[in-house]
C-alpha cells in the first residue's frame, strides 16, 4: 500500500511535467510567437517623427557645434526660436548639398538653418521669417592677383573674361549676385567642397576669386594654413545690402509650425541692416 502511494505520486508528478512540456511545445509552434532570451523593452520616449530635424554644416561663425547643441550667428537664434516655441527638435550634421536634396525629396520633417531665399528654393521649401541679416557680400582673392581690384564692382569682375569665379554647386549668393551671374554668365569653376577647400583652390590659382560673407572671411583664413596677408578682400561698390538668412523647412512641416516659429522670431529675434 505504501509503495502504491509512492508510485501514484510519481505518476502525478510525471503527468504534470509532460503537460507543461506540451504547453511549451504548443507555444513555440504558434505563428507569430518566437522564443527569446531577452526581456521585452517598451519605448520610453516619444517617436522620432514627432521631432523636427535641424540640419547644419559646421560653418563658423554662423554654425558652431557646442557641448549642448549648436551656436553661432544663425545657430543660436534657431535654437532659441525652437525652444521658445516648444517645438521638439534635434540637430544633425549634414553636408550642404545633401540638405537641399532632403528638402527636395520631402520625405521627412526637416529644416535647414541660415540659408538665403530664392525663387528656386521657394518651389520646394517653406521659409520662416529671417533670423539673421548679413553684411554685404565680399570676395576673396590672392593678395598678389593684380587682375582683381579691391574696389571693383560685381559687374566689372563678371565682364572680365580673363577672370575665373569659384562657386559652390547648389549655393545661392543672394538675389543681386545670382542675378548678375545669370546676366553676365562669367567664367567659373563649380565645386562641391567647403569654404576651407575653396580657399586652398584660390591660393593654388585654380580660380581667381570666390564670394564669402565678411563675417566669416577672417576666421576662415586664420583657421587655415595661410596668413591674412596672403589674401585680399574685395568690397564691392555695387552690392546694395547684405542678404537675410532664414530657416528653410520641407513641405512635411506643417504651416502651423511655421506660424509658431514666426511668432517666436518676432518676439525674440531682432537685427538691423548691416
């Protein structure tokens, strides 16, 4: 009798084990269920598509990477405007030409910081109010290039067929200079490199001059391998004023967001003609 009880207990235990194994086997064979050794982790933050991505390319003094974000003449006001507007955003470094491509593709909620406005871009981008107003554009040339006068006009340089203008592909230099390029079609070399490499091209005589904002000219030369005296600044007599810089956004960014940004710009961003 005692042995029978022991056998019955063992049989019951074996049955329970077999039943448990059957359940495990059934679960592992069920469609859509996969065994895993890792715990399930639920997202703890808002989806990334709630954010607007602010694209920038390192370009002192306009856009400068800081420990806690991006500063500079256009980076700082852009940061202030988004923070004060209460609009979630994140900065990401993106090459300049890639930035324009992203807006043309219009697949995400992307914004670019500190760009000029022109008719071509208005076809695929939404603009805020301006966040900075440049001083009038200048040009850089080798100091020993006697064919480029420091007090020339844009018209005089463009009309000189012996000179070669260096321009960045896809860039706008403002309505006045862009208009003169179309009118005179000057000899030019088109490049995709940044200003630091363009400076080297001028020094190596691959071109005669290129346009630049006066705010960044000295800093560009000082951060290079060259000396300030290696170049001269051409301050054009016929450029009426500097160009305004804006935040450009893809068509995916809602009009209500643009309106909120503009309201904040009116309240917190102030500048005068340079």
